[in-house]
C-alpha cells in the first residue's frame, strides 16, 4: 500500500480581516514549538489577505491556497480572480467546485473542470470538491452523484500528482453532522476505486482524498484514521488556531 502524506487544509470561506493574521501567528507558533506536524498544512483565506498569509506562513511551513479561481488567465471579468493571480500572490493550492460555489454561483462540473485546468496551468494544485446533498443520500444516489462529479470535474489531461480530491457531503457542511465512519469509509473507497480506474493502480493510489464537513477537534482523529482518508478540508474549526492545530495534531 502506498503511503500518502496527509494534507490538512483550512477553508476560511468569507471570514477574515487583516487582524486574523494573529490566528496565523498563533498557529505558526504552535506548529513550530509543538511536535512536528505529520501533515502538509494549507490555509485558504479570503483573497484580500492571501498574499499576507502566504508571506507570513512561509517561515513555518504553512502553505496558502485560494478558494476559487476564474477559468481564464486575465480579461474583462470584473471582480474575478485568476489562478495566475493566486499563484502570483503566493498560493500553491486552490479549492475548486466547493458546494457553496456550485450552489450559489451555479457552477456545474464543466465549469469546475475548466477551473481545475486553469489552476494546473498556473502551477497550482486544485482541491476538487465533490459531494452529495442530503436528499441524494436519502435517495440512495450518493455514490452515483459523486462518481459523476468526479468523472466530469477532473480535467482529462490532469496527472495524478497535479490534483487533490475532497469529499464534502453537502449536508455535513457547517451543520455539526457527519456521516458515520462506515459511510465515510465506503465513499472514500468508492472514490479511490474511481481514481484507480482513471489513473491506474499505482498512480490512483497516491492521490490524496480529503474529507470535509463538520470536522472538529473532537472527531478529527477518528475520521482521519478511516481508510482512504488522506486529510481534511476544514471550515469553521480552521478559524481558531488552537482548534485547527488540534486537528492537524490528530494526524
Ligand atoms: P465546516 O468544517 O465548517 O463544516 O465546513 C467544511 C467545508 O465546507 C470546508 O470546505
């Protein structure tokens, strides 16, 4: 079995002003004074403080990521940010296809795939999000929905080492509810099987599959111990340095 170095990413969503850099300072202190983290650590702040997070995080090994990018490199797209701009600001990752963007910005798999392509073109690693809604799970179609999102959202030309996949059940995001460990294991095994189909046995087994949705200090350890869970994408609990550090230390 290939070993995959886990990745813990914090998605700050639309939270964070310049004073939030204090949390980053605290996180950096915890990471450099405590036991060396056994995970790659990424913080995805709002774009307004991305450059500051990238600059400040560099000395403590915290990497920066964007939360979204435009499909084009530049042009007449008022208010949008391209993958090249994120890279220019110091990002190494970018989240694409988060369910909040799929829902409130009508992003479909074709758009998500184009964004992932743009990210790779700019030298960023896209964290490609997939996940079913509650009614899709209740209706028994969680796996088929996720499989469809996977096959359509991963760019055809993407290499296995260029992407990260995040499974985020929509109904678990910000609700305090999570799937059971068995349900997480089953979905992650399903995603792994699809990635192996697509990239081959060896390569498909080296791709990171993150879990996201109400991961907290109290449940992180058990979730991160589930087979094929190679890290987490953390929303609310990434906003406080202590909580985020506890999750990182649970790896
Ligand atoms: P919460 O951890 O707040 O549930 O958010 C998860 C998420 O959407 C991360 O992208």
